[in-house]
């Protein structure tokens, strides 16, 4: 698939791709994704991020156990008992649930995982994410530009200790996301996030921002 070049087109079409083919992904493409990640801003420019590239089926299956347990005990029941978010049709919500369920069953089959971590001297805190999630977003956009599907998932953190043990992370290293990466089964397309007027205020909370009505 040809690479995209317009950053706005890439951002507007970077869907969460949860259905991935098991076909291998060349290391050169994974390298480009990782390089995009390390271009991101991070706290103090200390670059405490660490990225674990996993292809080993045994490791992925060991993490899959906890990933599925999190679905069975938390995520699945939440979908079953909750109504669609505002602006999301019941059919779209059903399709999203089906995609999440598919990823749950096939998580370990994604050809490559990038586990996004931080080296930390203390426990994770509220601002730790500022030093890793910009890199995660860069990698998601890079994957989209290369025609690869990916999604940000943090579900394994519901069983953080067990999942990180299965990943073989040493003391002082914590995972913040796993990006399963592969060639997508579906197609990229516009993301649906609603209108700016629903999310943006001007000067005071709850007051409309005049620029939201444009475009």
C-alpha cells in the first residue's frame, strides 16, 4: 500500500484497526515506526521511554491469558450493560464491540507488538504519561502512513503485575500501552469524533468558542 504524506489526512483516517492479518511485517517498517516514536516530546528530554518489540508467540500467548481475562471480567460486561455513547448509533457501537471481541481472541496473532514502557525510579504517577503517550501517537500515525493497522490498548494493565511478568519486564520498568501492528483486514477511513462545539469552550467552562462553528 502506498504511503500517505499529508499529515492531516493521516490524522483524520487513523482508525483503531483491531482486525489484523497474521502476515509478517518487515523490520524496516517497524524501525520507521519506532523512529517516529522517538521523535516525540518527553519530560525534560530524559528519554526514559523503552520499547519492547515482541514477535515471540509464546510471550504473546502468555500475555493473551491476562488480556482475555480482563475482557471476560471487565470489558465484555461493560459493553453488554452500557448504552452507546452520545452520537454513536447502536449499530456502530455493536460493530465496535465486535471488533474489540475479535482483538481479544486474536491479540496474540498480531505479527508484531510494540510494548511502550518507561523506566521509572518510583511508581507511575499522573504525569508519567506525558513522557510516553506522545511517542505512542507518533507511532500510530507512522503505522497509518505506512499502510499498517494498529491500535493503542492498555487493557493488560487491569492485571498489570501478571502481564508485566509475562512480558519479562525488569523492576523499575512499567508498560503504558501495547500496540499490536499488522496489515489491516479492513480499510482506513474517516474517524467519527463529533463536532468541535461539543468539546471546546471559550474563556470560561461551558461557554461556546466562536471558532468551533467554522468549517
